[in-house]
């Protein structure tokens, strides 16, 4: 297994395990989409919760509740901030048990919010 596939597998497992009350809408090699169990009032569709997507040289982990929740944003560890790109995205090129534990905890908090 190449390193990016391993990272995807690890991050996919984190998202699926930590986002227990959400709805998986896409789960295929290189792409996981998890929607909120709440309906978005403006679209009538399930809201966004998170995605895990293989990119050219990394795996992007988007955690959408970070977009509008300052309390959740404050819970982002300094180590995770170092791999953060934008408001909701974390990018990884290698598996990192410490960072992934922080990310799992953050995703669980987002799921309970």
C-alpha cells in the first residue's frame, strides 16, 4: 500500500468512527463524504459534516462544523493548526498517530455538537 492510500485508510477510519450519528453518502476508494443528520434549511438537503479525499500529494480531511463554531475552532490543537489549510481542512502526507488522535477527538466533539 502506498503512503497516501495508508493515510486515506487511517483518516477514513477516524471520520467513520468519530462521526457516529452522521450519514455516510459516499464511501469509495479515495473519497469519503459524510453529511450531517440535520437538514440544511436553505437547500432542503442534509448538511455537510466532513470529507476525506485523496489529492495529488496529500489527503485532505475537511471537518465542516469548524466553519461556524468558534468553540470547536478553539479546540484545534497547536499541532493540528500546523497542518490546517483554511478554516475546515487539514492535509496529511503521512500517518501520524499523535495528530490523528487529536483529529479523532476533535471530530467526536464536532459530532456531539
